[in-house]
């Protein structure tokens, strides 16, 4: 009985140990980091620009991090890829350099545009330590006045988990940058039926060299092939579920959702 009590105490302590150094309502310290592509971000400057900042603390070999990465990126994509009032940033705990984080994004980031990620080369460890993160992934939200608004966003059930953290009165417009690519490049595709047994058709504007990739909701690639024709037929032998179909052509990509019954 004593052993069971100690085990339960252990899990009680660590189940709540997210951003241990900041509770909701605390003012967080400023930080400046550089992502794996060389872009620099300063927290207080982002907040001063009117942005709400969602942080994703992760490391490459963390399986729950891998599973939640596609949803965080979908949230990032849905609200404008940091061009609007929603700002997303992934921060590594210090275990991984730029190359490992870049490969992590390729392997686990999913079909949407990816939030900027900071490795141990860009200042990630200092931020992780300052926030007192000891469970991964940890998601938190910082808002006006540099105040911690939510220090434990979990579990992640979908994009709506992040949307449910929006403070009262904060209603950012949907600004999907994945879909917006079609407005800039004039590249788009039709896919039908959206609900099928796996037999789906893709129509491109013209015959062009293209790549078609299919991802499950965990961001794992379950199908990929290259084509050169305008009309593509896919006979996907996949389990019933929701999938994302990403078509890349003309140096741009567009992603659309299908359901296999």
C-alpha cells in the first residue's frame, strides 16, 4: 500500500509540473531566440506587436511530441503562419541541434506549414530552463503584458484545443496560409470524392510534374508518389480515417482533407 501511495504521489507531482516556474497570471521573462532557418524572435517585441504567443516545448525523441506536432502546425497554418495575431513557436529542450530538429519537422511535422522551431543552437535550452519545463511536450500561452495566460495546454485533441485557450474577446480571423498559396501561385487542385473508400481523383490545372503525399492525423506519411499527368487516380488502401492529401507542383504545395470510410 505504501509503495502504491508513493507511485501515485510521484505521478501527481509530475502530472502538474509543466511550466513550473510560471503560474497563470505571472509575468514571464523576456527572451530572444533564433530558429533553425536563422530568423530571430524576441518575446516582448512579439507581445508589443499585439500577438498572443503559443510555445511548444519539445525534443526530437519524445513520442508524444511527435504525435502532437502536426496539430500544432495545423493551428499555426490555420491562423496565418504567424502573420496574424496568433504566433506559434517550437522550443527544443537542448537535446537537439538544427539538423536533428529540421529532420524532426520533416518526419513528424505533418502536411501543413510548420511553426518556426528553435534548437539547442538558437537559444532553446535557456528558455526551457527559465520556464521550468520538465514534461514534454508542454504547451503554454503568453498574452498582453507578457503574462502567462495558460501554462498547461493538454491533452491535445485537435486544433480546437488551442482555440479553446483564446481569451474572451480574442477572435483572430482564419488566415490559412496553405490555402493562400493558391492565390499567389495560381496552383490548386480538385480532389473528389472527399468521402470515399479510398478511390479518389485529383485534377490539376494542367499536365505538370507533381508529387502526391498522404498523411494521417499523426503527421505520418502513409503514401507518396510522383506523377506527370493532369488527372490522377488514387486507389488508397488505407484504414478508415481522416487523411491530408498534399500535392506539390510548380514549387508550391496545397493540402486538402479527405475521409476514407
